[in-house]
């Protein structure tokens, strides 16, 4: 396909406001890309077109970049525009029109034909014969230019391309080079266009995209091998997958939606994806990627060593790298950043800050893709990959002592008990971590998705000081303790109830609270106790919702006991007005 044709189609798409129409145009573009019968690893024009349409030169999993700043691009444009034009003219025009494509399209290129033919090997002459493939190959050369003089070589190569461009070609070349395509073609557009162009189901295209992270390749497989080819696409060690993401959420919602919640500590570090192939036919290959699929292997030798020492089978693991002090306690996130993308003096940086990986998911093990397996299965596999037991009765990893011995494993507790979740949270904070993650034990791994299956617990935004107006005698072991305390806020001269707190209280604390409250018991009816207003509790909560259950008309969701406020009287407790204000926020 000629680059002029691509630019023309991109222009049509750019001018099209309707999403459905855009999909139709991209479908045509893919269908018309043609089969250029190149073999092996060489990308087909179809693959290049699928990427260019999104403003990408290389697949998302590929860390290769053009490694040119805007000024290199301005310089190349200026040179192609003629001897009277300098990079500062380009910048001035950019300041006026605000978009590099528009600036590039405003020049008349092609005046430097002889020189362009010499540099790029092309015939030169204003966009009559530049193909999509030639543009790609030149950009690939440019990306791989290294060493002294490489910046000059990059400018030369880019100049050679611009010099052969018509206005419209230059518009889209500039945008591709600076990753500013912005013609409204998102990932979903290309996915839908691939499905329509090659008549394959959208969800299967989606799956293939998830495992390959390569829109170009998926388009080619869909065209050349159809559904069977798409379904046969698998994860590959060394090619990163988009990370599954979490959204903020509450324990209440998690327990309402799932039978039980998977609970893990939330580590305050940087996300890593470890790809490991043990020594066998070739040398061991360990690669580490960031959350954005950038390769960070060289910056994190501890992770590479961990893999070599611990792993025996090929695997792709998802986890977090955490900075630790001499005792192994976690250090703040800022410390990890000193190590994470470091390219120079890694050994020296390692002396200052040590890092350690913790893994919470396993996407692939020993030839088997696990994305479609439930979390509990993936976690069990993770445990065995890390050298822990793989006995069948140990289905989910359950935070047991046996699991605690597995180095590098993030423990997973399965529970429907808010009290237990509370104590896991308290332990996590105590150990210096950020809090907890709540995960749906039945959920599959959805790359790149910020879904409801992983929730990071919202920290308490505010706390409330509430008067204790009632309680219940406990049962069994706790029969002599008061518990489940009724809470109220001030409402004028009165009190209005807002909920009951039962979580976040140890037995020892219950005993203290019973001693504190017993003298204030006003009436008893079976287990229920009325308490005259005297004691104020500080409580955390996840949300305030309207509710007919309590006299205030509101209920605290998931209230947690934080402490007694001995310095406060009921008159100093929070008011209904504050509660209403907080609810409206
Ligand atoms: P946030 O960055 O606040 O959106 O929180 C999500 C991030 O928490 C993930 O991308 C991980 O980097 C990190 N994280 C820490 N511990 C865990 C865990 N146990 N499970 C999943 N993600 C975790």
C-alpha cells in the first residue's frame, strides 16, 4: 500500500465524527492493505497499517522506541522544507497552530530530491511512490541507530522520508513519529475493525489481543488463518501482557457480590511482570517488565537472581517489587523509584536501596496459559512455581503458616468474615504495607482491565466521633463482654443512631470496654443493653448511606472501632449535620 493511500484514509477517518463510521473506515483500510507475501518475522503491510492507524510503529509489547525527541523531528521537517526554513520556524508555526501534523502539512517538501535519494535510497519527488512498508523500514532503521552520530543519522533518515512526502503524507508521518496520531482510532476501534474485516467474532479477537498485545499480528492471523489461528495464539515468554488493574472498593461491596473474598496485602512498590525460561536448550532467560510493559530487567538484578534461585519451570508471574531495609521491612514507594528505571550505576544504587519481589499471580507456567483460570487456581499454581506445596487440598493458598514459608509469595486468604478481613488489614499496616487488596476468587485474569474483580480498599477518608447508646452481651467465650456497640451522633439536644460497630476490637479491648461501659448500663433486655450517653468512640467507615434502620435516617457502612475518645463528652461528639455533609461529598 502506498503511504499516500494510508494518509488519504487517515484523513477521512480524522474528519469522521461517528464511531461506527470510523470502524467501517478502519475495516476498509485493513481489508485493502493487501498481502505483500513477505516471510518470516518481517511484518506484513497489514500489520504496519494496523499499528500506524493507532500512531504506533512497534507492537505494544515491544520496548523498541524511535528514541527521538520533538526537536529531531522539527529539524528533519525544516531540512526537508528547504534551505530557508529552520527548526525554530517549525516551532513558531507549531506555537501558532498547536499540532505538528498541521505544521508538517503546511510546508512544500520535495525540493531536496537529490539528497533524499542519496540518503534513503528512494527515488525522491513529492510522495508519488513512498510505500507504507518503506516508511516502516526507515523508522525501524532509525530506531536501531546507535552509538556516536546516531542522532545525526536519525535526522537524516527522517529528513529523507519527509522529503518524499506530499502535504497529507507529511501530516500523518509527523504524527506517527511523535506518537500523536489522534484520529480517533482507539484499541476498541481496531479490535472491532479486525473482527468485521476478516469475519471473526469480536470476543475471540479480544482474547488474541490480550495474549499477544499486538494488533498487527492479530489482524494478520485473523486474515490468514481465521478463527482457528486466533484461538491458537498464546502467551509467549518474553512478550509482556498488559497488567490487570484494580479499582477502589469496599469490603461491604466485595462481600455482597462474592461468596467470599480473596484478601491480600497491598504492597507499596512498583508493578513487575517476570518472564522466566530456565536453562535448558539455551541459556536461562529472565526478563522483567514494568506495568507499562517497558523492560526493566537490567535495573533489578535482585529479581533476576530470585528467578534463577527459585524457579524451575518456565513461567510468567505478576507481582510487585518492594524496597526493603536491612531487616527486610518495606520502605516507602519513593525508594523503589530510585531503582526502578535506572540504566546506569545499578550496582551502586543497589548498595543504597535493596529491592525484593513479591508475586501475587501466575499467568503462565510450564507451557500452560492460565489467564482463563480462576484466581484460586492461578494462586495455587503460583505457590508451586515458587517451590511451595502443590497438594490438592490446598486449593487457593489460604494464608496458612505453610504458605508463609514460600519466599516471594503474596499470601491469599479466602474469607467471608469482616472481622478477619479487618485483622488482615491491621497486620498489613503493622508490617508497613499499604493495606489490603480484595479479589474475587472466581475471577479470571483480565489484562489491561480496571474491573470490579480486583479492588483496592479505600482508606478511611474521615472518621466520626460517636456516642455509645447501646450494646449486646456476647456469646460463648465472649458471654461476659459487651460487644456490637450502638452508635449515635448529636441531633439538636437529642441523639440519633447511625449504626453498630463490632469489628476491629480484640478480646482484650472488649474486656476494657465492658469495664468502661458497665457503670452506664441503663436497662437490659436479654442480650440487649441500653447505655446512657457517656462514652465516645472514634469510628472509621467506608460510606454513609441513607437507611430507615437507624433514627438518623443514615447508616454507616462497615463501621470500624478505632478507639475511645476519653477526652470527649457526648456534647463533643459529631453532629447529624456533619454526617449529612459527609454523605453528600
Ligand atoms: P493502585 O496503583 O493504587 O491503582 O493499586 C493497584 C496496584 O497495587 C497494582 O497495580 C499493583 O502494582 C499494586 N499491588 C500491591 N499489592 C498487590 C496485590 N497483592 N495484588 C495486586 N496488586 C497489588
